[in-house]
């Protein structure tokens, strides 16, 4: 991606966030429906092919700009930003690990801009991304993919799903493969609704899959490598960038409102308490942005250098990537929480207020829960105990 | 492999290993040379296993021994722990 095309994408994302995403965000939240107008606008602007390599018709973008775009989108509508970021996670996984075998699919994504969904959740396995219970079963030279998933973001709206499946019934649950499934392959059904406190536009619904796919639909690279090298790092950067954007947007709106009101003879701006609270949320924003930029730059360095898998298994890097998610989710929510306090009942707490703070608060409450911080902190604690060892690359 | 005073090392290790080996059926014998990875040991539960071993035997496995070879099989693990126990005894 050239600097100029990167700038153009950023400009487009900023404009769309204000004119389209921001316009529909309240309705999408109220009705708990998929933000189709916003996704259509992103598709039309070519943003759905951000991670598709340039030779296959995409932007071939890096993580630094991915984060900037997700932040801009998050300012307008966090549900849309999250759907886009998670789509980016999937496309990056394909681009990094299946650009040769699935080049046609990547070209199609660049051309059509359909959402690529992710099916990794599964009943009975807890939140462990790296394991899968339901096995691939050989059938007519291809495979039967039959399984349920409790939560699929953009479920029922995606044109392709990347589904984790155990490689076979006689292999460990950690031997996982990623399979491309399309709605037209067979029974791909939404089994329930998504009536959540926040992130209501993500339509993260339960689904059932029962399809037969050709053998080529199974990615050759083991899922663990895809997850460690692409899906987890790209995901954490994209999610945190989206949350950061939502928090930054809320602060901007609050500051504008404060000045407008003061100018009309309302609450004066020289209150020390107010200034102190305002300055405090900026500290949190700057901390997130700084960690986000640092992690994105380090990952971009690895990606540009074509670093081997072992580099992504480095314990220090994994602790850092986990901490980005833990810190970003906690700080972004605390910004929304403190803004509600700062703006008070009328502008902060009431539904339907022009600042939308109450929505941002509910949306960001989810941040610590998805890919649970508790789990990440437990993992980090364990990793720290063996940080000086070669244990990370043990079973890559 | 097991020297005097180390009777049962293999059994004790097998007992600790068993719960991390999702592909070893209850009651099924653990072949000493079988790949622990193929039996379901992954890097995260290898860390749990390590901490349990250190508690059970009162030894600390040094960083330079925390490598794939150590966790290859029951035999490999047993030999590392036996040598650490030996060092502890002679120290």
C-alpha cells in the first residue's frame, strides 16, 4: 500500500464514519439489527478488501493503518467498526496463510466486498480459541462440517465463514483446521437472536452448520499457526483500535458539548473538578493509543520482514499482545464511565441523548468480556513464570 | 533409568501427565516413548504440568531445560526430573 492510498483510505473512513456510520448508529443500537447501510458504504468504498494483497485486487494494508481506520469507524458506530475489524482478522488470516490456495476467494472478497465471518465458538469447550471438538468427517472426497456455535458475529450476514474444526475424530482437540464455508453449501442457519446490553448491531447470534465442502476448502496450515501469527494479533489490534475510537469519539463529542453549553451561559469551564476529570480521560486515551501504535509497529515489522512462525511465538510478544487487549478494554470502558460522570444525568445517562454516551458506555462494557480479560491475565501470569525458557515454541 | 530411592518416579509423573493427555483413555497405559504432543499436551497445559511437577518433586526445572525435547515423552521427562532429583540429593 502506498502512503497516498493509505491516506485516501483514512480520509474515506473518517468521512463515512461521520456521514453514514454515525447517522445509523443509534437506530442500529435501538433495534439491535445489523448495520447494513454502514457495511454497504464500507463495501462501496473498497474498505472490505483492506487486507487482500494488492496483486489480488485489495489494498494490501498494514496494521498501523488498519488500527487508524478501525478507530475512525469506532467513533461513528462501534458495532460497525467491530464487524469490520473482525472481518479484517479473517481476511488477514486468509491472505497470510492461503493467498496461493485461496487466491480466487481473496479476489472475490476484493470484488464483491462480502463480510467474512468467524465461527470459532463451540458449546462445551469453554472460551479456548485454539481447540475444537466437532471433527471433520470425510465424505465423498470432501468433508462434512457439522457443528453448532453459540456466538457468531455478523451471523447470517456473512458471505463466507471461516470455521474451526477438529482435523478428525481421532486427533487431539488441539489439532484444528480452518474451513471456508459458504451459506450456499448447505444448512447454514441462525438459531437465535442477540439481545445484548451493548454492541447490539453486531448480531452475534448462535448458528448451526451442516454442510459438505470440497477438500480444498480446508486450509492446509494448522489453525494454531494461523491464530498465533494472524488471527489473534490482528484481532487484538483491530478490537482495541475500535474501542479506542469509540472512547475518543465520545470524548470529542463531550468536549464540543461542554464548550457549546458554556458559551450559552451554562456550566463554566474553569471548574477545577471538570478540568481534572477531562484531563484524566485524556491520559487513558493516550495510553491506549501509545500501546496500540507500539504493538502495531512491532507486528508490522515482523510482517514486512516475513518473520518465521517462531517469532510470533515469542513469550514476550504474546504477553504484550494480551496486555494490549486487557489494557485497551479496561481503559476504554473507564473513559466512557468517567464521561458519564462528567456530563451528568442529562447528557451522560439518559438514553437517546445527542452525545450517545450511554450507548458508548454499554458498548464498551463488552470489551473486557470478549476474549475474556480474566483468561488473558491467567495466561500472562503463567507465561511470565516460564518467560526465560524455550517453552513457547514447544508444540508449534 | 530410575535409581535407588527414585522408585515410582515414572508412576508419579504418569499420574500428573494423565490429566493433560486428553487422548489417553482412562486406564489406558502410557507408553514411555509415546509423543506427549500427539496425546494432547499443548504449550499452555505443558506450563500447568511443569508447575505441578515442580510442586510434586520440590525441584525447579531451569530455563535451559524448558525446551521441546524435555516434554517429548514420558522417558524424556523422567530423565530430566531424575537428574534434577539426583542433583538435589548430592547438593
